[in-house]
C-alpha cells in the first residue's frame, strides 16, 4: 500500500509518478499524457491534436523541400539582389 502524500509532494514509485492535483488547476479533466525525449508532457487533447497536425505539416514541407531541392548560397544571393533591385526601382 502507498504512503499518503502531502498536497505539495512529488513522488516516483514503481507504480508511477504522483504529482499534486493543484499543478493541473485550470486544465480540463481529460488530458493527454505522454513521454517525449527526456520529458513527460501533460496537455489538453486539443493541444495534442494541434501539435500532431503541426508535426505532419512540417514533415510534408520537408518532403517538398527535398523534392524541389534547396537553393545554394549563390541562388539565394541572386534572389536577394533581385528583390532589392525591384524595391529600389519602386521606392
């Protein structure tokens, strides 16, 4: 049987991680809990879903960048100069 915890005590046991309930004040009753690298993330289901969508979007952007190729420094410099030149003519 587990010993009683004080309301401010954090404890790690074989059974799990126990944290004070007031640390979750303001969050809805249903939460998403998961490990990420060296952390434990406790967040709303809505926030977890939004983060998953962002990860998916970044993955798609990286895939497209790989497909079309990344400009080298000379191409970037040329594009910057082109924009500066256009702005100079319009300014």
